[in-house]
């Protein structure tokens, strides 16, 4: 249990940041799911636009520290590869 004031404040801050970061990760997952849904449907045009929208979200997740840069790079690479094989 936290005894010092700064430890108590740190707990409050961590809880608040966890909510923000969770929302950020959820938003990234939503963008990725849009790309995957378009790929599954075989719609190359929709998949291309969805991938173009997902890429900045992945980059923003890396910049904000909720995703590792290699994770974002791997996800984008695999989605791009799947899009290339679609055509």
C-alpha cells in the first residue's frame, strides 16, 4: 500500500494514463480490423484506403509509447504484404 503522497499520486496518474493508453490501443486495433475486413472481402480499393488510414495511427501509437516500434512495423508490413497479394 502506498504511504507517501507521491506514491499515492503516482497510483492516480497510472490509473488515468491506463485509461488513455487503453483507448489509444483500442483505436489502433479498430483501424487494423478495418484493413483486415477489407482484405477478407477482397476489396482492394477499400483495403488500400483503410491501410493508408491505419498507418498514421500505428505511428502515433509508437510515438505515444503504447506500441513498440518493431510491433507497429511488423503489423504494417504484414498488412501491406497481404494487400499486395490481393491484386
